[in-house]
């Protein structure tokens, strides 16, 4: 007797159908993961090549001077000036790591450079550098120009130069190069008379008795704090803002655009053996050609600085001439 035909037919090989569906799902998920990974890789490459301001991937220094493990150490006075942060960012975008070392005293950055604690410094003009080299027996050399800054006379007691009374006291910076420059400003302002008309090497001994005011010399960073106690003071640009003053407050300044001001060009300086180092020269170029840096420098100076890209050979020739004068004096 034959078996009765079931009312409901049994399922026909559903396991195979499930396997096909599962395989398709796996393929789709794998494709999605691959697409996401590819997009992430593209985003990473875009950021590493500096697109949008990131670090320059293929140009980034990965070892040696300028790498993250060995950043270029640059000594400055006034690292809090905003343009220095822009400079560090611009250098990073070019693949160079920079570490700013801030000093409050002009006497410190050159010895730190010659001792190997710095790779560069940027704080001084050529006359200051010439006097350091001659007195210390060193050969620190300029490798790039930045700007010339005027040197100004300020007062919290007088608002006009002609109001300063005879016999009053005026303070000036005591480092040799800025002291001489300050005396020349005072002479051009009619406050002092200098022996033989004055020079970039004049000292307090050259102030003649016929001068209208007395002159005292103080450490540059302390000169602003002397303002309540003196009639006026010659204050270096680095300390004007810190003293709560504006460059517009100056009663008198010298002229940074005058050709005779070339010895007062501020420079990047390195040890002589590093003068041709490509990383250091790139950093000079970044400073000179980055608008955020140069515009920031001008803003900090109250628009008084004169930017310059004087060629290195001219800087070195001027340094040599000035250093010969220092030696002869």
C-alpha cells in the first residue's frame, strides 16, 4: 500500500539559499570596509602634504637637525610677540621643527649660540654682533636680514622734546652698541653734545659738559622701569610694549631708512661653520617670505620697522668693516 501524499510539501533545500544570502552580505560588508579605509587613507595623505596648512609630508625632515627629535633651537628676545608663533607654524608647514628659546637679557643669546646650546639666534644688529665677536674672540656670522628698528626716546613726564629742562637726567641702555646709538639720538635731539661729533662707538665719556642733560646707562631691560625717576629714556623696541608705551609716544627717534643705518640691520646669526647649512638658510627664507610673520613684525613695531632682505654677502662685509673699527678703537 502506497504512502499518502502529505498535505504540506517539505521545504526544498533552504540551507543552500541561506548560504548564498550570507555570502552576499559578507561581500557587501567587505566592500564597505574597503571604501571607508580608502577614504581615510586619502584624508591622511591630504593632511600630510600640507594641503590646508598641515606639515609638509614628503618634505618633512625626519632625522637630524630640524626633525621632531632634533628641532632647530633659535634664541630670541621677546618670544611672546605673536609673529613668532606664526613663524614656528610656517616652519612646521615646511617640515622643519623649531624650538624658540626666549631670553630677557641681550648678553645671553650669543654665548648660548657659541656654546652649542642654540643653532641660531635672532635678536641683534650688526654693530652689536661685531662688538661681541671682537670682545669674545668668536666668529658668529649673519646668515640673513630681518629689519631695522628705530631707537626712540620716551618720557612719562614730558610730552614734547623742547620741554625737557636743563640739568635733567636721561637713561640709556648700557650695552656698548645701543649706548652709542642712543647718544647719537640724544645729540640729534639737542639734548647732548658729543666729542668729535659722536660715532657708533661713542661712550658716556664722550658726553661734553656743555650738554643740556645728564646721561646714565642701565641694563636695557631695566631702562623702562627707570622712567618715573628720569626725565626721559632711550628704550629698545623689544621693551616698549612691555613698558606700557606706544611707539607713537616717542619724543624722538633715529631714521632706520637712512643708508647710514645699515650697521643696525637685525640679523639671524649662526656659528661660522653652520653658515651654509641648508636647514638654517631655509628658516631665514621662511621668515622673510611668510606674510603672517612680516606683517606681524611690522604690527609689533607699530609700523616703525623697515623690513630688509639685504644679501648675506653685504651683511658679512658690513660686519667685517664694523668689527675692524671696533678692533681699531
